[in-house]
C-alpha cells in the first residue's frame, strides 16, 4: 500500500471535524507504532483546577515523530469558547535550532485556534501561560477550566498524518489524550 492509499484511508476513516460534536474515530495504522511496538500519545492539559480561571496549559509529545500543528476548537466545548489569546510559550527558543519554538498562530479572537511549531520533538513538553478565553459572543466573560470540556483537539504530525481527540475531565483536571498506534 503506497502513501497515497494510506492518506485516502486516513481521510476516509478519520473525517476530521473540529466543528462537529461527533466522537473521534480511531485510526488503525500499525505501520507507525512507536519503539517497542507501543501506542503513542499526545497529551494536552490545562493546569488549573476545574473551577479556576487559569487558562495555562501544557502540550506533551509522547510520540516518535515531530508535531507540526496543534489546534483547539472551542465550537465543541460545553459552551462555545473564543480564544482571544492563546498565551505565550514559556522558554520560547527562537533562534536555537536544537529547541522547539512556536512558529506562529492563527485564529486568535476566533473559536478555532491553530499553533504551528518547529522542532516539537518526541518526549518534549511545551508550556503556555497568559491566555485569554471568552464565551463566544461575550468578550467580557471569564471561562473556568471546567467549561473547556468537549473542546476538540487536532494534531498534525510532521509526516502529515492528522489525529483528533477532545478535552475531558480526568482525575480532577482537564485533559485531552490522543492515542494512536
């Protein structure tokens, strides 16, 4: 099976819908299993308690490949959310080719925000702080971490393969875990 056939399978099986409330379809691509044939994980976690208004979050690349893009869709949250500002990446390493950095964002002041990375390598964790989230249509509102539940997450790997998940409550914190072979 060639790369073109695999991409068609991904498009057919995945049907990425950042704007939809449908559940994520699992993809079975055993070709990209990590070392030791273990499943790979990407984890996004909001740092504050569910009733706090702390929009700081971290992204962990538990895969065996670089991640190029991460997107959050507030359209699918419990109550739609607008990402006024995604925040600043702590310890940004622009100019150091051995360290990851945020190459750009798109969608601030919108319901879907994209973060583009350079060098977000396997095993690395990136931290963001100073973000601002509002309930859509109410720019003066403040969003508690618990209201982020249901927000879709998309990651795009450096090889072009997309995977999706969503934020859920896990042991008292808001977390999105995307597991794939």
